[in-house]
C-alpha cells in the first residue's frame, strides 16, 4: 500500500460499520481491556452521529474504497473550560508506519484550535506504547490524574497538550 492514495476526511454516515471494525479490531490485537474503554462505548457503533454537535469533529482515513482509521475531537465530558479530548484514534495494521497518525494528530489539533479549545486531553492504554510515544513527540505531556469523566476506567495513561 502507498500513502499516496490515502485521504483524511470528515466521517460520513456510511463509514460507521467500517470505523467500528477498525476500532474494535485493535483491542484484541494489542491486548487492551474491552471493558472500561472505547470498545464498549455505545457511540463506537454510531461514530458519525456521535460527532455532529457543535465543537466536535471526527476524521477518517480511507484509501478511496474503505475506512482504515480515524480520530476525533470532542469537548471533554464533565469538565469546565475550553478543554477537548482527542478520541478514538485507531488505525488498521495495513496503514501503520506511513506517518498517518502524525498527520491525523496535526489535523485534529488544528481542528481543536479552530473550534476554540485551549487544551487537548487524551487517555490511552499502557499497551499502546507506539501511540504513547507519538503523543509525547507531538507535545502531549503526562498527567498523574485523569480529567473529566470519560468512563474509560481501564485507561491508565492521561496526557494533555496546550493548544
């Protein structure tokens, strides 16, 4: 596969089943708990609908035929202030290693700024070492405690980035 034929675009209704599969397939692959994580979020089955309110956007990566990954920005749940959350960033194995995750973070951070957020928060699982390293090199800093109420009690990595 070549990264030349890859697009990053906003999610469409017909992308729901494909992005759900991408997200859920990552959990057994990486040994991430399926409870207390995005795996069991009801919105994982309806990603398009879940990102249609003001201050939210979800992007997918596609090759023109199928969705191969995605990530989104949404106001951090149960938290006051101009803080968003980088959410549900997952990629199929076939597109890893092409720098697309870095491009996705850049696109999401630009969108977050344009939506008026001042800080971006994320949660991750310790098993996702390559993702955590990418977050660190993208300017995210580790926190000792979580922010807001994501419901993801199995995610023990908390990070923020000032926008």
